[in-house]
């Protein structure tokens, strides 16, 4: 992507009164170059990136695998008598799925703000330890009220992980490097889908041990693993680049300077100010991206929660149904990583989003029309290969187009939380009375996908138009003391006056005239 220095007008082209009212003072929070006194000539950038990848990605991916496994294992537990043992109806089961998403959506934005204010090693580890306890206790409930309470608490503590880790990774990698990392991290969701089916089938053999049914052991054992992982995460999760203990001072300096060179000036540190949060709320991209993400996230929860049930209704028993879900998730994992790699290489995240959603739409059209079990099973593969890659690709697209560390944390959390809130809808669309073909459920999911398609097209169109305006100089700022400039007084009043280009970049973030949005 191209980057241009903003054009500016020579000093004195504005009236003194206008200049006095518009000039911005240079921010003392940051230097133009992070740690200018540090010699970084001995740092091998390729080795440094490999070091980051090995220290950050594997463990975070494992944590998300556990997170997704914990929230969706209720779908596997249902096949082993959960409803019968707790004496709940189909509508009560759907409500137990639904209640998870309300706290999950509500607490994502404040969690991301706390993550920025606190150390990730403390905040993320504490969240994980707590939701592991909730997951374990979920296997000890005896009635509908207990199940509802545990699902609510599970949603509250799980809320911070996915938006938090995506924001956290965006603080380490350039925009052209973030997509594949986000895809690998999210691919843990597809692996959990495959692993969850295998694990549920294995744990079902413990039915009757300790007087507990198979579904209870699924919750208990998975919850205990999460508790242990949360406890050890305090020593494994790294903090933000400026505080990372596994890096030398020179390596920390290189990481932050790389981000600064990618128009992420806030990488050098940014103090919490309410204006950064308001900037996110006032940005049209935030609201449109919320709709884009919903178009993929709504179908994701419907798919992951009900895939075992859908396969069961195609004529398979509980354990074979869980096992038949494994290859679906394996292929989805491969596609997710492939799309992440392509997006980083070619930078066309919006276009790839549209392509993914088209594949998912084709799969659900077949599911609606088909009355053949084999054909429906093939369509499930298409749906998975379209839905799963679109999630991390959309997250990376959001992150790529928002600058300012607090603004990005809030925008990401708002986008993800709104998408997750729609999980409350998609978790209710597969009703028992609609089986075996679930036409209504498939139709509603297809509607979500269509919403994501339309909003993705609109987003690409608007971003392209904004980039064109910046190319034409319509967003140029007035830079004090700059020579050979063409910015007139009207544009300067509209776009702002700054002491230097660096000040304009820090103050305006992605609204700076030299910033180009990722299409």
C-alpha cells in the first residue's frame, strides 16, 4: 500500500487569527522515533519475527482452542442426554445457548480497555482461570436454573479473550503481517471443532463413573484443563512490546519502530484519554464493520453449535455424528490459514471477505434445497470453508483500518461484541420441530451471510472513495513551516494545522491525509 506525505502550505498562507485558533501543539507523549539512542544494527529482523511468532502464537492459539471448546461443547453434550437428565425442553436448551451471548457481548469493550491498562499476562490469565471454574461447575448442575447460571458466568469470563488477543497481536505486528497470525490464532476454533468431536466421543465412555453421566464428564474434564492452563498462563503470556521481558532493549526498539513505520505511531505508547474512545464511537467504519462482522459471526455460532445435530439428523448416531464433524473442521482450518496468508500477501481483505461469504452462501443454498444426506454433507464443507476464514479476515480488516491503540482496542471490541450478540439469535434458529432439514435455520443463516456480503461491498466502495480523496489532496493538513505547499485556507481550517507531520499522524491516526485504507 502506498504512503504519501501530506501536502502543506507555506507558513503565512492563513491569517494570524486562523492560525492561532487552529495550530495544534506537539504532543510530548512520544518521540518521532522510539528510543533514538538505542543501536539496533545487531538485530536480525527475520530472526526477531520468528522469535515473536514462537513466543506469542502457539500458546494464544491453544487458549482460544480451549475457549471455543468450552463454549460449544454443550452441542456435543446434548447428544449424550443433557436435555433428558436435566429435564429441559428444546426451547429451554436454546435459551441456555442464548444466555451465554449477552454477557459475552456486554463485557468485551470494557475488557479490552482493562487489557490495555493492565498487563495481558495478568488479565488474560485471570479470565481464563475463572471461566475454567465455571466450565467445571457446569458439569455439576442438576437443573435448568443451574445450567443458565453457569452459561451466563461462562460468557462473562470468556468475553475478553478473542477481542483481547486480536488487539494484543495488532500491537506486535505490521498490518501486512497481522492477517496470517490472526488466521492461525482463529484456526484454533476449527481445530476445537474437530478435537471437540473426538474428545466428546472418548469422554462418553466415562458415563456412570462417580455417578455422573457422559455429558457431565465432558464439562468437568474440559473445565479442569482450562483451569490449569489459566494458572500457568501468567508465566507464559507476554506483555506489550515496550514491557516484554523476553526481548532485549534493541529488539523491543525494532518491534516498535517497525510499527511506527507502518503508520502505527501509537505503538510507542499512548495514555488513556476519553477522546480516543469517542473517536471510535464517532467513526463510521466502526458501525459498518460491526455489520460486516455480524455477517460471518452469526453463521459461525449457528454452525458450530448445531453441526453435530445437523449430521445426526442426516441419519447418524451421536458418536459417528461427532466423528463426521472432524474432517469438516480440518478443511475449514486449512482454508482459514490460506485466506490469511493471501490477504497479507495481496492486501485485498475486503475482496477476499466477499469471496468467502459467496462460498458460504452457496453452501447454505444447497442445504436449503437439498433433501439428500450426502449432498447436504458436502454443502456443510462449503459452509465451513466460507464462514471460518471470514472471521479472522474481517478482524484483520478492522485492525488494518484503525490507528491509535485505544481507538483500535475499542473498535475491535465493539465489532466483535456486536457480532457475538447476534449469536443469541443464531443459537435459536435450529428448532427441534424443523428437523431433519432445518430449512428455517439455514434460511436465517443465509440472510446473515447476505448482510455480510452487502456490507462488505459497501465498505470496499467507501474506503476506495476515501483513498481517492486523499490522493487528490482533499484531506491535506496545514503543516507549520512547510515549504512549496498548495493547501489552501479552506482545507487547512477543515483538516487542521499541525507543527509537524509527526504531530498530524499522532493526533489524527487513520484520519491523517497520508494514511491509506486497506481495501
